[in-house]
């Protein structure tokens, strides 16, 4: 059953090593320090508008769970933190609750606890018939269409027929009255795919690159034969690289997620062009303790972001996006091979 699988995923993410062995690529991104920042750190503005809704920081609690009674507490605690901090939040795939309405409270609790937050519903990209029901259930501000071919390929009961995905996304984007966000689930999105998604009508792209939770790793623990999952544990486009590829390929908002663990990671993602960042696994573990633990982590995260902005002389997010950064190492090599000019990031403040 889908509900049982949801619980299994929660337990595996909480108790096992499910993160990528390779890194996000943010270790290859360096800011140019400003000895004369000319800003007051206490006056730095982290707020942003996302589809017309103001958030006090460019942070979204990424899709984590829902669809099993045990997930109600998790979503409640996460939503309380989102409400307190006025940030965004997404939920896990809602298919389980559409098929079994008794599970709906595991999702609707989010809107109850965060009545004014930017909330993102969630269904699979090919699930056209579920889109409107999912959005209505959540009173959502946007709907994520998740893309998870890697997980499906490793999952024992995975659906590996990915034909018609683009057509489905196009139909949902055309008919739904809410913004549609195309979201990977940990393996990243290339520039070409991002361009295709934008042409299909999506309103935003969440890159969800590699470096955070590996769903090949999660499914490895569930599979009888673990060879395949172990082989593809590190498959994907690292988050920093995917962020550049997508930001340079589309003209819609971009969420950078996948292994973002600190406010410095977030600062680098935004400097690469992202409009917001998503965080999942660390907050899942905090949610088991309670919303206060989630808030404590996120307040620290915001302070780390604020310090990075201070050190590059950025008083707001737009100035951070125009700060000077160096792209080096494997990330630079990858982007060069893909035809992206990394030098332009290094002297933006002089243009």
C-alpha cells in the first residue's frame, strides 16, 4: 500500500544513511570577500515575494511527507515553524489521500497550522486527474509536479513508463488555476529539460539536485537485491551545477534544493541565480523533536545567510544575486563542458 510505503520512507530517512556520497558542488563556489561591505548587518533584508506572497526569508521547507497517520505530527510541526517564520512549505505526494480520503488530514493540517504561509501541493507529473483535487485539498498557493525517474527505476514497485510526461505537464499547467512548479526529487534538472518544462507552461522549477537525500539510497534499503540501488546511489546533477543550468535556461523563478544544509549554501545558490532554496532532511529529523527544534535550526540558517550577505556587501537578495563569485573545480569543469561561461560570475559588480 502507498500509505505503508510512506511510513517506510520516513523511517528510512530518519534512521539510515540516505544521503549522496558525492557533494552538491557548492564547495566549488567561493564569494569575493568585501573588506568594505558598506552595509549594516542588522538591517539586511531577507524578505522576498514569491508568486505575490511575501516571505520573510527565501526558504521553503521542501516536500517531505503525508499519507500515513504517523506523518500528521511531522507536517504539523513543520507547518507551525513555517507559520512562525513566515516561510514556504511543500508536502509530499498527495496521491495517497486522494485515493483514501481518511488520510487527508495528514496534509490539510499544514494549512490549518500555517494559514497564511506559501504552501505547495504535490502530485506526480503524469497524474493529470489528481491535480485539481490535490490543490483544493491543501488550499495550495502552487502545485508541485514531482519528477522521480531515478526513484522509480530503483523502487521494487516503481513505474518505469515515463512516456507522455511532457504532455501531461503541459495539460496540467494549462488547466490549473495555480502556479505549477516542476520539481525533481534529488537527481537534478538540466538546462535542456528546464527549457522544455518552461515551454510546457510551468511557472517555476525546483532543481532538487544531487548531494542531499538520494532516493536510490532510500529504495536500496527496501529492495531485495541492493546491487542496483547501490550502483546508482550517486546518480544525478549536483545541485550547484543544476542551479546554474536551470537559471541560465529559463525565465521563471527557480528554487535550489538538494543538500542545502547551511545559510552559506543558500547564499551561494541565490548568488548563482536562485529565487529561493529548499531544505528537507535535516528538518524532518528536527520535526520529530518538535517545531521549536525546526525553528531553532532555521533561525541559525537565516543568521548564516545574513552573515554571508554582510561579507559581500549585499543588503538584500537582489544585491546578493549580483555579488561576485568564483566557480572552480569539478563544478567549473562540468559547466565549461556544457558550454556555460563561468567567468561572468566573477566580475558582475564591475559591470
